[in-house]
């Protein structure tokens, strides 16, 4: 058996709670090989050493007094509707209006409803019953920190320098004169729907997505706007407009990052970028696909794509790793392609062409 | 520190984590204190490893984590342990906190903090280890946030994969992929550093 690539070494080491990384036969073959191979044993030891070194990273110890101080401060912050240290000491207000809605400033639902119509200058917020949120206003900036529930926001025209938005722990929704609805759960953004104006959603590491009236951003599930974007992008790709297609697929996955079509959109974005001749963006797009959908049925195919792109870019060792993974995970149809790629990568590595690594 | 609090009239108990969260949802500040005392060491260690930065930032993120937990206690869906749930919140809070800082600031913070020397080792061995710790620290700080969280949750906090995945709201397969990529990236960084004169 030739030495396995790092992917298999990592799978062999595994981690508790991840099952099915290797089947019994693969594991037995790998263990037998690693037991007698100094190079592979060293790889495993390096993983342990890496973990051991990282384990030494610890914070400075807290003494009992500072712990008590932190505890007292935490309780004081929990009693307040705002987090003054983090957000500053700006004016805070809540506006309760429509009869159909009840506005509840939530510090665990324990009162603290402060009605001061007009004090929130830039926007107007209506909240469904049970919403948990805090409002934060400082100078020309006003932010709604939404923990759970659904709110409807209306923002008048903003002057230069003024900002208004809604934030959750994982996302920000910022507006420029608009009316929109935001829903969150456990501090995480679930959905945004725009009625008027435009809204930019910035969720985790995804590219920002601009929503126009009638459009909806949703974390999961079916999203009509995402499906429309996907169909348009696919038509662009078929018609040879690969760059436009790549943008469209990015928008499709951005509109519903964990939605039904997001895996498809990320895959096709990589294909579109490759067809457009944008090798490095394509490598990044396929890399992102694998980081999010590494267990998807198409992952072995993406490893082959990545291998080819990396090989074209002279990164022969990285290319070989992807071909090897594809050989391990791919089906009978894919394996010959991976084998050809791997042989080419090894041939070029053996020749040590300038620029290879 | 005593862990006993009176949660319900006439009932003194050593509450488990879920009971503490339920009490938090009712506005019981003693429950919040106990939750903080019980979990802050783990959360602080986790945040410190994720952010690798200034102590005041770490403390701020830790406090905000418990504040978010207090505000969301009622929504705890028991899909994971309370500890994993708190770690998930801490991961989100630290990402948000981190975004505001420039790369240079992070780099300077990295230089400013030196790790506590390891236990009694041979000086050469200690130096090698210290260098490795420094390189791993630098390597961790270069990882994308999601991979860093996966590595620290699984490898260092030793959360089972499924629990770590539930904590940050991704599928186990995604969490595994992130962990693997973090391992791979760290290995490549260490390999690269070894090749640097």
C-alpha cells in the first residue's frame, strides 16, 4: 500500500462522535500500513503534538475577587435592557404602536417596557408578542438587537452618516430607508423580508446579499428569490455567460445559505467560475463547497475539479491530495479521472517543475 | 463556593444545568450566578483560544455570552448539553466581537501575550515546545473563524462531534470537514514554518 494522503490519516485519527469516516476494511488496511510506516506514524504523532501544543493555550487565571466582580457586573447588565459597556450610553427607547402587536423589551420578559414614542428617531419598530430584543441608540446610529421572534421595521430616509439596522449574534441587516421584517431564533437570524427600499444582509462569512422589495432572505427551506436567481444563473451558464452565472449562483446561495438549493448553487458557482477562466476564485469556491458540503454525493467530483484546477495552477501536491480523496470516495465512473489526474500530478512532482509546491 | 441555591419556595437543591436555565428563564439571578460560576472557566478558556487576544476582550465576550444565555434561556431547546449550547453562543459572540478589530490589532495582541510556560521540561525541549505553542497559536489565529471554532470545540474542548455540530448549528458532516480542514491547515502552516530559515 502506498502512503495514504493526509485526508485518510486525519480520518484514521478521527474524533469521538464522528462515525463512518472509514469502513472496517479501510481502517484495518490503514492501521496495518501506518504501524509499519515511519512517515505515516510521524504524521499521526504530528497531529497529537499539534493538539498538545494548542492545549497549552489558556487564559490567565482569574482570582476570586475578579470573578466576583465579573459576576456582579453580569447581574447588573442582565437587569438592564442594554449593554452599556459594549454599546455605549446612548439614548434607548422603545416604540409600541400597532394594536395587533405587543412590544416587549425582553430581559427575560421581566417588564422594563419603556414607552417613549418618538425617541427612536430613525426607525419605527413593531414586534409580535413574545419578541426578545434590545434597542441601542448612540448618536447617528440606531440598532435593534434581536434575540428571538419577528419584528417589522420601518426606516425613514437616512442622512449621510446615519445608520439603522437589526443585528443578531450571527448576522447584521442594515438598511437605507425601507420597511422590512426580521425573524430570529436563539439569537440567530432566521429570515428577512423586504417590503420597501433595499436591505443588505450580512450573514456569517457569506458575501453580503442585497434584497429588494418582495424578496426574502431565509436561512433554510425553499426561497423563491433564491430559486429565481438559480434559474437565471443556470440560463446564463448555458448561454455562455459564465461570469454573470457565477454572480447569480452566489446570490442564490446567499439568499438561503442553508436552503434547499444552496448546495447546488455553490457547486455550480465553482463550475461557472472555472468556465469563466477564473481559476483562483473557482478554487476558492470549490474549497468553500467542500467545507460546507464535504459529505455531499458530489463532493468526490468536486475533489477532481479542484485537483485539475490546482494542477493547472502548478500546485501539484495539493492537486494530488484532492485526486487521492476522489479515488477513495469516488465511484467507479469517477475513479479513472482521478487516477489520470493523480498520475499527472505525481509525474510533475517527480519532475519538480519550477513553481510547483 | 457553594452551589446550593433556593430555586423554588422551600426546595433547596443542587440544580443541574437545565434546571438552572429554566430558573434563568424565570428571572432568577441566583441561577445566573451559579450558571456563570459553573461554566465560566470552560467558556473563558474557549473564548481565549478562539480570540487569542487581549484579556479584556476575552472577559467582555465571556460576559456577553452569559448575558445572551440569560436572555435566550427560555429558548434553550435541549438539542445539546447546556455547556455545548453556551459554547455555541460564545462562538457567535466572539466572531462578532472579532470582526470589529483589524488584522493588525489582532497581530499586535498576539505578540503582546505570551503563553504560560509549560511544566518542568528539559530547557531544549521546553524551548521547542514553546516554539511549537507559539506557532500553533499563530496558526490558529490565521484559520477562518468556523475552522478555528471546530478545532477548539472538538480537539481542545473535546466535545463529541455531533454535540459540537449542534452547538454551532451545522450538520455533523460539516463539522467534521471543518475540523479536518483546520488540522490540515495547521499542519501546512507548521510545515511551512519549519521550512523558513
